């Protein structure tokens, strides 16, 4: 199992960079190799945060203990000090 995370929201999806191509993150809804072609990950992340860090997928609910703030801190510790 890989410990890769979404480069936008930090969700631990287990996908490596080569596997992420055109996948849509179930957490933030960003489609890699589409959305991130137009905007950098930091801008997409800022937009997700500004929008309330809402869970994107309607078919796969988040874990009961999912916390987007903790997720961001774990994935991007230098961005949130």
C-alpha cells in the first residue's frame, strides 16, 4: 500500500503520481491532469478551503472521524504552521 496523498487536499488515496492521472479525488473533487493543468495545486487547495473543505463524493461518504483540518496538517505541515 502506498502512502500517497491527493496533492490538493491531502486525502490519503494510496495512488502514486503515475496512477493519479485523470482520477478524481473523492474528498476534494479535483481531477488530476485536468484541473491541475489550469491551476496549481496550491490555488486549488485554497479554493477547496475557502469553499468550506466539503467532502466531494456522493457515493463514498467520508469516515465518521474524517477531519479535513487534520488531514491538511498531516499532508502539508509546512503550509499550516
